[in-house]
């Protein structure tokens, strides 16, 4: 297994796994498969950050992208101490093998090396019982619940907001 920061050259693999995530786990994301599938490869390429304060990590097995997670640091002066984790996905056949933990540990270490970042934030659909134990095991804590955060086909989903203080 190799964990690395995705580059513009990984856009096709990123598009494939992102669409898979939205298709196989539609309740876990604020974006729908239908919204993303119409986007071009150039639009996906443009979404892959090229600076150190914003990145997407990928886990590869034999050059095959099997998991992703995104990191975004706030730019505004009063908010630079915060960064966000989003878009976490591990292919189903690789779950429960420590891939998610590997990716998140790498992300946390990279975040610690970035000036000003003190807190990592994420949100998780309250009913996502597979991912929540992973975040809790890494020290994330739930600090709030956003009721009715997502709505899909007249069904609502609550989000739990989580944080991890790293400095």
C-alpha cells in the first residue's frame, strides 16, 4: 500500500473512485452521483489542489487507487487554525483492513506540519456506523448535530460534527 498526495495526473482515477463512492454510498455525501457524473475530466482535474495546505490523499495498491480523503485549510486570517476533512472513501473490498486509519493518520501528520492548523473538522452522517468508530478511535469528538442536514427523495439525514485538536 502506498499513500500519496494526488496530482493532476491522477484525475481519471480520482473521478472513477469519487463516482464509485457517490454511487455505492449515496447517503454519506452531500453531493449526488447525478451531479458529479456529468462533470468532465478537466473539471475533476481542476478540483485536485496543487498546494500544501489543500490536498487529496489517495491510497494505492498495485497502482490502483482504492481510497481517498480530502484536506482543506481555511484561508481567512481568523479561521486559518481550522482545516476540514471531507470526501473520505475506501472501496468496499478493502474496508476493515486499516486503510481508512492509514489515510487519516497520514493526513493528521501532514496537517500537524502546516503552520497555523490546530483543529481538524469533519462531518459524518449520523447513521454511518462504519466510519464513526474509526474517527472516534483517532480521538475525534462529536461537538454538535446538524438536524436535517441532507435531504434526498424526501428523506432527511442528520450530520454529526466532529473535531480533533492537533496542536
